[in-house]
C-alpha cells in the first residue's frame, strides 16, 4: 500500500511541537522507553469520523469515545499503546497526518501521562 503524500512542513511543525511536550514529560520524570496508552484525537464530519472508527482496529487504534464540537464537527478519541521516544512519536504523527488524507479528517493531537516506572 502506498503512503499518501503529507505536507512535510506540517509534519515538521507537529514534530517541533511534540518535542516541547516530550521535553516537559521528561522534566516530570518520564521514561520515554516505557510503553503507555497514548490518546489520539481526530475531528471531522460525522460520516468521516464514523468511517475512521470502523477502520480503527485495522489501523491499530482502540476507539474510546465520540465528542462533539460547537461547529458541528464530531471528534473521536482513540488509544494506541506505544513508547514516546522522539522517533516513535514522529512516526505516529506521520501516520496520523496520513490518516487525515486517507479518511478526510483532521488530526487534533495526542496526549499521554508521564511514565516514571515507579508505580503503575
């Protein structure tokens, strides 16, 4: 399967923003190599979001819940188990940007909790 052509500038901006988040996690004692649930957020039309939810298992994501924006867009939250090393997160964000193209949705970011290895 060929990968859709994403905007390299958009990817660079996302990776730069992620670097700040990853730095903040590290400053809070995060161990990037520990696997943890990462929340992924997408928004779009109801039809596009529902199609993404149907495809989520094949994409390796676990669907969590729908949300709604004031502008009428629907959101969907997913979880993927991953580490947060910079190269892993760059690949995840690249995948998310490819999903924007293939599914007609907007990637609305990711989030996770710091994993210090002290208590699970």
